[in-house]
C-alpha cells in the first residue's frame, strides 16, 4: 500500500490543487460527492480536472446548502463550464440510453454486487453513447462506490538528482505493476470512513476506462492479471472500451472471445444515441440555458437542433458541445448579435426543407452539405457499408416517374435494358465511410455479391466489373490514384448489375477467402521449392507434374517434411461439388481485420520479397547451407566459389 | 533410389535420344572452342535442361556433374536481404532469378558479377569462361532483362550465359539478338514411346507398346510427365496390361470435375461452388494460369463448334487480365461467369429452336 501512496500522494495533492482549491473550503461537500472521486483521491491516480468540476456544478444545482458556494463563483467561470459536464445525467430518466440497455447493465450490477466473487463486465459502443454516464448513474442509484483507474501521469524527470530519484523510485514501477496493485488494493481495502460520509457504502465497483499502454502491445499480460483477479476478487469490475472503426479495435485485441469465455466476461454493447432521444436532451438543455441567460442567449430552435443531431451521428457528447458552441453569444459587436439571430433563421429554412426532403425520399446524404458545427464524421461499419451496396436500394416507381419527367427523356429503346432507378446511396460515400481501402472493400464485395444476385447474367456482368476494378488497380505505382476509381467501378458496377432488385432478405456476409488462399498458395509454393530443390525443376513443373505424381509413387522420401508436404499438396480429395470453403462470417460492427496480409502484400508489391521471410518462418531451417545431391559428391564440399 | 526421370537422364550429347542432329550441332559448337550466349527455349518437358547439362559436360568434362546447392544471401542496395538458392559446380552456376520476385534485377547483377569476376584457375587446361545458367528467363521482369543485357556485354570475356525459357515471346529483343537461339521441340509420340520402352527395359520391365502409346498421348508428349506416368503405372499395377488406366494427377481430375460442374448447371449458387473449388486448386499450388488453361480445355471439349470461338476469345481476354491483374480469383471467376452466361443462352436458344 505504502509503495504507491507515498509516491502518488504528492501527485494527488498537486492534482487537487490543479483541480480547484475551493474544495478545501467545503470538505463536507466534497465528501458527499460520489465515492468514485474519493477512490481516486485515495489512490492518487486521478488526473482529470473535468470530472470534479462537473460534480461541483451538479452539486451546485441540486444541493441547496451549496448555494453560497455558487454565489461566490464568478459568472464568468460558470459560463466557461462545458455543458456536457453541467448537464451530465443524474438519474436514469435523464440518461440518453435506451431503457433496455440501462436495465441490462443495472441487472448485471445488481446480480454481481451481491455475490462475493469477482465478475467482469465489458461495455462497448461508439464514443459518446453514454457508457460511462450509465455506469456512474447506476452506481449512484445503487449506492456503490466507483473506483476508477486512470493511467498514472507520473512524469517525474528521470534525470533528477540521485537523491530524488531514490525517493521516488517506488513510483517508477511500471504502469502494469501499478495497475495490478490497484486492482488488488481496491479489492481488498475499503475506503477510509470520512466524516459526513453518507451511509454504509462499502460495496464498490471498479471502473477501468483507460488501459495502460502495455496491454495493447501484450494483451496476454492483461489476461493474466484478470485471471488472478477473477480468482481472488470480491467486487465487480467494469471495463469500458469505445468501438473504433479502424482495424485495431481495442475491445477485440484486449478481450478476444476466448478470454471472454474463459473468464465469463459479460459484454454489453451500446448503440449510438437515437436521434429522438438526443433531440429530447438537446431541447432540454437549450431551454434550460435560455431560461438561465434571461434572453441574452437566443433559444436554438428545433431545426438547428435537428441539424446538430444529424451531424453528430449518435455522439451525444459532441452534440452537446456543438450546441454550446453554436449558441455562444457573440457579445463583441452589435452586429454579431444580429448575425447570431439571422443565422439560425437561414439555416432554419434550409433545415426544414431538408427535413421535408428527408421524409419524402429518405435520402441519407443530406447532412453532408452543411455539416453542423463540430459535426462528427459520419461513419459506417463494414457490415452496413457492404449491405448498402449489396442490397442495392433504389427509389421506387412513384418517385422514379417524377424524377424521369424532371430529367428529360430516358434512354433510347435499344439501351433501355440499362435503365435503372435513381440510387438511394452514394457508393463512393459508402466506401469512404467504411474506412477501408478500396481494394479490401472490393474483396469483401467479391466474397459476398453472388448471394445477392439471382440471374447468371447479372452475376456475369457483376464479375466483369470486379475484374475491371482489379485491372485498374493492378499496377502498384498508380494504385493510390486508381484505387478510388477501382472501387467506384466495382460498387457502381455491382449496383447496376443488380437488375432484378429482388429483396433477398437477410444474407450472412463473409470475410474474403482470397487473402488466406493467396497466402497459402504463396507459402506452399515456396515450401515446395525449398523442400524439393534437389530436383532442380521450375516451380510450375514441380507443382503441376512432379508433386502430384510423387503422391502416387512409392518413392522413398528423404525426410518427414517432404512426405507430409506431398500428402498435403499433391493429393486432392475428390469430393463431388464440395461444400464451400470454411467461411468466416462477418459480424455486425466488426472491423475488417486484414492488417498482416495487407502489409505482406504491399511489401511484396513494392518489391521487397517478403515471401522469402515467410518461407523461413514456416519451414524447417536447413541445418547446413549445403545439401548434397549425391553421396559421392562429399569430396568437393569444401570448395568455395572464390 | 531415385526417380526414373533422374536415373536415366542422358548425360552426354551423344547419348541423347532424340533431336540427334541438333545434338551434333551443339557438339560442333563446343569443339570450335568458343561459343556465344545461348537462349534455349521450348515447351516444358522437351529436355532443355538435359540438353544444357549435356552441353556443359561436353565443355568441362565430368566435373560439371558434381553439383551442390547453395543458399545465397544477396543484399540489395535498399539493404533488403534476398535469399536465393543456386545450383553450382566448379564451372557453372545455375540460378532461377525469378525466385527473387521483383528483386530479380539485383540477383542477376550480383550473381553474374561474382561469377564473372573470378577467373578460372588453370586457364590452360580449362575453358576461359564459366557458364551461368539462368532458368525461367521469360518470368524475369523487364527491369532485370535490361540489366541482363548490359551484364552480358560487360562480362563477355569471362562468362557465358545460357538462358532457358519456355517461350521467347517474353524475352526482350535486345537479349534475343545477343544470343544464339536454340529451340528444343517436344519429342514426337514415337520418340516418347521409344524412351519409355528403353527405360522400362533398363528397369527390367516389359512395357506393352499400346500402353506406351497411351502414356505418350496422355502426357501430351511431355517426356517428364510421361516418365512420371509410366512410373506411376508401375506402382499401380505390374505386370503392365495393355489397357490399364494411366494415372492422372489429382488436380487434373479435380479441374475436370469443376468444368463438368460448370457445364451441368449455370446458377449463382453453382458459381459459388466453383469458386470454392478454384480456391481449393490454388491452395494446392496450382498456378492460376494453369487453372485457366486447363479449365478452358475441358470446357471447350463440352462445347458446340460455334460456341468454341467465343469461349476461346473470352478465355484469351481473361487470361490476359489474369497476367495484368493482381488478384487471380476475380478473373477466373469472371471467366466462369461469362461462360455460364453464354452457355446458358446457347442452350436456351437451342431449346427454343427445337420447340419450333
């Protein structure tokens, strides 16, 4: 215990100074705050000034006995406070999360606080969907202390004097050790009872949002710690991991499925905040603010809120931030006020028309034209992006006729077979939002497109477009430029080929086989050359002639590896119309995980000859670098070529 | 025990079984003392390498048969290590530069340089030059071929190149003009039969002429394949019977079944099955272009005359793309889909014609 607290106490006291010294005036108040803050105080690893401030604002609004405190605060400071903190939810009702989800989490917490063994909950979801808020609110309502781990910001210069270094040496233990320590201690010891501490809240909940970096490099070390934790612990542990769209989804790295199963980790996945819920929250905040500012601040009207809501793509934190920013009173100039008043009006008109349009055609791309302030880049999970292309949504007929009248005469009769209704998606945008390289997106499309087409003719056209797309990106020198065109050809080609437009219902999507097959092909070719180099054959004749026949001969092989290889490669199971290769289903929200192959391929294409490395990794190394063809050649082994 | 293929490989120009006239010419070439760079080309299994080894033996004597396999590491200017296997004797060095992929240029330059810079020890009793044998020249990148042209001229004094490839079409003009081109055609069916019979006689086996003929036909006059087939026949059944089945490789059977699957039904579902089979072939080390070729041959045999031109045209189109593109499966599948569409249309038209 001492090891950490001595080192960190300094830091914590310093931090507290950073945060706000005003707390010293109100010890009672500071202790009536949630136990989480205290936990962090005791452990001294609390670094964010944001949270306490939030609590303070909240307390100021809710507790009457802190009014005097509030009065002392300057109005300026109050204004600076982010609304996100000021209006952070305090009860389940205020949470912008679906009731079912809250219930789910609540049930979990209820069940697992009462048992005396350690359990782990993993909350995932996009950023700003209220994961942390849910845990905080529930913990408060259930009377749990939240003890949160934050990465120690121990940045004492290493080169300080010898003495100091000795003094602080214990705090130089690795983050990993500190994390382990933290889990152990929060588990074992209760917080000190403080005066004014309300109620016997010795039940607690450990929250980890911030992972020591080491875990990303070696997830195994986290797993070891967790295994130990599960065996010894008495209180629930909650991990919060934000989903990311890029390949390195941390929840997958840190908590692979095997570990989740092994340690019985429950996983609750949050969805982005629904627009209606978000509208409610935004409206509430803006009315409250408007009331408070006594007309100084203009009330943001519904249309503006709607734009904000659309632009934030389900991230409530960013939506509230944008709201605050957009309603900032511009007091510097008189004109500014005018502008402020005018702006919403114009955007109101636009937004209203947009809303109407949206209702009519359900087009999804409008909010792009004018991104709301601080709008978030909209993004799509791969699963959805693929679905958008493969399912091929087009405008239905009534709308189409109107569009046709507008766009003049249709196609001439001999080209009429190429007529298609207007698309409801913008393929380029979909690819862009999937955050995937065009090449891999095409691979995913290729793996899955056949299921969505019913006619051979359609399949033929689609496959031709895919072939075209590959041809466009074939040359690696121009690939960066051509990639976009390639994906454009592929996606639009697929959409166009889907002429029947029958709704196929749900079809599972799969990960592309090609990368694996290609890798295997390369590896095996190299292995073949390596193992059978004494035959001095070119690869093609080796693979298509010698190996298959060797499988049929009783030719004594020199070593085990060769025998195994021949059995593997030379023989093929003569299954009639074999079932599909083992397909790996692509699940919702899964990032395209293709990193290793990508690198390898790129390396190869850039002429780095990565293949050789693959061989050496996967094949038994030759013990000597000279293998003799014939026994009688032993004599000349000593020969060197120079 | 080694394969018949290696056991009965002729070792001198005089012992070659066919194209004897060419063998004598080569012998004369060697006896003249010096010879130019050679470009030996011809289809696979025609005996190019055998002929080259015979030539080398004629040049240097039996010492050239003492081969060793070396694993060489070459450091490219970009500090990238390239590992490559070479087969060498005291007098020559054999290397397949295309093993190094895109770095083949470096391999060619470095290897030839090291070989060419070292003189023969006793130039009085031996030839003044060493020989570098490059196989699969047609798979070299353009870069490497240009580098080769320069190297050829530079080290003419100490080193001769023998280039070996299946076709000259992918060898750039400047190289072709610097070499004496020697074409090694496939042996005729009778020649293959003769070789098979003589090999079997040496093994102490009796090969019925009918079976020999059947093997030589099935092998497509590829002598390597014929000998392997013959040996497989021996494993399968001995004494030979005249009408016994000649074993065919598993992948060929698999490919034939795939073609049958395409012909028997044309639907998206079937295409998925075919795709899985193509993947299966690829994982068994069958190169995409071989798959394409085999598939077309099988499909054509199922086609009606007027369809054949169209199918062949498409095959050529997609084969070309296969060479240019980076992901073979797109093109293989596009070809399959195209064939399905054409074939289906053809069958439907035919059915309509029958009705009326």
